[in-house]
C-alpha cells in the first residue's frame, strides 16, 4: 500500500502488510500481523506512535 501527496488514512488487514509512506500527513494502522512501513522516500522528520499490547 502506498500513500499519496495528501493526508491519507491507511488501514492494514489481518496478516502482514507493507506500507510506503509518502509526503502527505498520513495515519497508518497496520492492524494484526507483522507490518512494515517504509519511510526512505521522505526528506523530513516523522512522529511514530506505537500502541502495542
């Protein structure tokens, strides 16, 4: 899954998801599974909030 240049809400499914963050102010929720997010295309700082149980 890939975000766009605007603010996106990206929701993963059960299982393993891969998301590529882009220039928008995105909200990403991977849901269950082992999820990865790729921030390598961004040239700015990020804020990461994790709510793991």
